[in-house]
């Protein structure tokens, strides 16, 4: 018997057929939200938001720096 073919009820832990909506043993819905569910709610990690913000800042600096240099050199050429 291949265990990977079957799913286990997240409420009563009994082996049930994959794809069934309702557990035939305990009549709970097999949404993996039971106490035995393996899929804990995964919130977006905070480091992901920080990394995204840093990447955005780095991208703005990367794009903005040549622009600043161009503006400064243009101002220098106006002054000379
Ligand atoms: Zn069950």
C-alpha cells in the first residue's frame, strides 16, 4: 500500500481517498484546517517584505544615480 496515494483526514487522522471533500469517518470537510492538518496558514514572511523594499530602493538608486550624475554634469556645463 502506497501511503502517498492516500490522504489522511486532518480531523480524525484516518486514511481517506484523495480528492474527497468530506471525510467519511468524521464528516468533517477535508480542507486541511483540522487540528491534524499539515498545511498551517503561511503568512507572508516579514523578511520578504523587507527584502522587496530594499530591492526597490536599490533599483531606484541604480536607475536614479546616472540621472543625478547627468543633471549635475548638465548644471556644471551651464555654469562654465
Ligand atoms: Zn475524518
